[in-house]
C-alpha cells in the first residue's frame, strides 16, 4: 500500500515502514506528524484519486531527525568583465518515518 501526499508544495510517494526526506517541518525529533493532504491511495488492487484531495484519508508518521543537506553552490561568471560571484547554501530537511496510512 502506498500513497501520494503533499507537503511544502511538493508531492511525495510514501509507504508504511519507510522514511522520506522532506523540507523542514517545525517539529522536534520523535514528535508525531500528520499529512492530511492525500492525493492518491493505492492498496495493490484498487487506486483512489482525490479531486484534489481525498477525504477521510491521512498519513501519520514520526520525525526521526532534522538535518542540513549537501552544499549547493551557484557560480555566475561574466566573460571579459572581470566579474564572478560564487554563493552557496545548505538546505534544512526533516527525515520522517511513515507509520500508518489510513484510507
């Protein structure tokens, strides 16, 4: 059984017992999290689609950790202008263990 949920404007495919890395949630580690915006639920034989979301469906999980991802660099170079700019940042993520899909 799997589901497609929306979090932070992005869509993720989730399955019970697996974890996903999503944009930072304002939750501490070992805190429960609930995704109410469920777009699709598939139980292996039947698929249910929402318009845009399914009613009475939710996905629950638990935050494992909050961490910073790999460094992303941006480099701008203007030829013959003696100009270049290098910037970088590290994005924050939350790792969530999916515990239950309720459909």
